[in-house]
C-alpha cells in the first residue's frame, strides 16, 4: 500500500497526545473571562513557589480570517488568552497544536503577583495551497490544559494553476466515496499496515483534484491527483491500542466535498498487543560544573511496549528543555539535559526534574544538585622570608652550636607541589620540602642546623608554573657567657 509522507505520520496513531502536567512546578492559574474555555483538573506539583490550588483556563483560539478565499500564499493569525491565578511567582509553558499532528516549539513566560494574570499568545501561519484544518493551544505546566479546536479554511483562487483550463462551473461536480478494509481488526498490534482505507474520487470531466484524509479529526494524508473520470486514493496505518475510530476523504477547492464517514474497530489481542504500554523514568543523575557554574543531568526512560514518549526537563520549576523518543518495543533509553547556566539563588543549589508522558501513563522524578563552588584561583606569585635565631644555651668554648631558622612561604592563590629549598652558605646543610596550598595564604618551615663561624641561611620557593622567590638571613656566631646575640633582620634576595 502506498502512502505519502503525511500518511507515514499516521504510524504514530494511538501514541499519547497528552503533555506533561507536572512539567513545571509552582504554577497557579484561574479561568479566563471568556465564553469558551478549557479548565484543568487537579494536578500535583513539586517544589511549588506559589500557594493555594492553582488553576488555568484557555480561551478558544481565534483566527483573523476563519474562511479565507483569495490569492495565495495567505497568512492567518491566531490568538488566545491564558488565565493564571497565583500567589507569588511562577513560569507558564505552552505550545500550539496543529491539525496535521505537528506541534510548535514550547514557549515560556514568568508571571508574578496575586490574583488572575492573563497571558496573550499569538501565532501566524502562512499557507501556499488549499487547507482545511484547526489550531489549538496547550498549556504544559503546571497542569496539562488544552483549549477547544479552532477550525479554519484557506481556498486559493490564484490564476495559472494547473487545472487543465477547466471552467469554474466544472469544479462543482466532484464526488467521493470511501471504505475500510478490514473495518474490524482483532489480533496482535505489531508493526505493519493493519487497517487500509480506500477512496474513489469521481469528476464529470478531467481535472486536477486536491484531496486529504481525515482520521479521527486529524489530517493524516493528502495530495493532488489528475482525475479523468474516477481515481482511487488511499492510506493505511498500524493501530497501537484497542479503540474505535473513523475516517473521511475530503476534496478541496471549488466544488469541495467529502465522502461518507467510514467507521472501524480495533482490538489488540495476543502477543504484541500494546494497549497496556507503561512508561517510567529513573531518578535523574545531576552534576554541577564548578568551573562554569552550570548543572547537567541524565535519566533513563523505560517502556514495556511500543509508543512515543515525550519528556520535559525543568530546573527549579522552570522548563529548560523538552523532546521525545520512540520505542519500537520494550526497552530503555537514556536522555540527557545539557548543562544549564546557574545564577543568583540557583547557584546555591536546587532541583532538576524530568516529567514524561507515554501512550497510557505519565511519570516524573527529581533530584537535587550541588551548589556551584568555583575553585580558588591558581597562584601566580610566591614570596619567601627567612629568619634565624642563635641558640646560645648551647655555647661551649666561646662558640654557639645551634641555629634555629624559620622560612615563611606566601602564595596569592591555590598551588600544588610548591618546592621549598633550604641550605646554609657553609656547613653543608641542605633540605627540600614540598608544600600544597588550597587557597591563598602562608605556611612556615622550621629547621635547626649547626652554627660554624659567620654564616647565612637561605630559603627558596618555586611554583609549578615557574615563578619563584628567595630570601637570606645572616647571623653572627658570638657566644659570650652573659650576652644574647641580637641578629640582624633578614635581607631579601630575589
């Protein structure tokens, strides 16, 4: 069975279209002042920043032109209002849902204060050809709320279309008929086309006809064919769950028509059935990059059957990333949150959360992350000073026997493996010491050596990067019985 690119989208039929109620925490909302609204039910939140029971309401989107006829391409603008009731501050996330099954990017906005706050959202769509469809708005957090569908149409009347030179009256004579094979299916819901739809388009004279298939309210296939008298068109899909549904074949443009509504039934039974597919997500593993002050995370999504799983990452209740993954069967997949910069209170630590939505259920998990502690800057310079004291308590025969020396090493930042060299000018004394500094500061090295005549004590320190400094202390070897020697202050030698 042949199908267009749009028809292949229908392979996703039966996958969840629900998005994540727990995707952003701390939101609160209230009904918008409009006649047509969709209001959320109760949903749980974690780490909420606001108080009270949150509620959200969305007005039905409005099209700037509901039924457009004229030259193409044509632009149609859509607008809606989100009502949020809160005490404090929170973030609202939303996206647009399109009739062809696609979705817009997620958008967010921070709101704060007390009472009802309104967010006006808009989008513009440009169409190059005939279209019948709908638009809807979906709030993703803190609750999953969808608006009603706003239906619209675009009919292009450009001259020069490849219509074979037909008269305008000819467009009024088009008919369509459709049927399903089989119209009831019982068995394993495994990959492959299990339900086929066939339609016949009839015209009173040759012409090009634009058509599309509607499956359970969504556009799933379409195209443009040359019809001489009658022409068959069709598509097929693989059901993923037990359900009932319908399909309609529509023709577009002048003389637009639609076929009979074709009903079908599916009962997934036996091996391969996916009507009980369940998904789950592991507790995220978080990591704080102290050098860049950022946090990243990863988690594992598991499924016991086929289906598409949507996921949303948030940091401290704010949506930061989203995506989806498809399971062809039971298994697990890892999803990653790229590093997110931290600032303000977020740099002091917080929570990373992931929320997922599968064909039949949802799940979420959270994990805290460590505060961002930037490392101490590395040392770039070192200073050395040395002092020496002649211990006269050991004087014998007019000579002192011991010198007590202290070397002080000072660095302007963290440093590892600082090499300290100590030696005397005479007497053959030398010693090497290695020091580590976790931060800027000073450390001392004390040592004793024999005194012999007029002498000098040297100390030198060298950083791993090459910077160094040295110092010299001198002393006089006098040892009168009743006199304590006053030593000169150290002289620095660089």
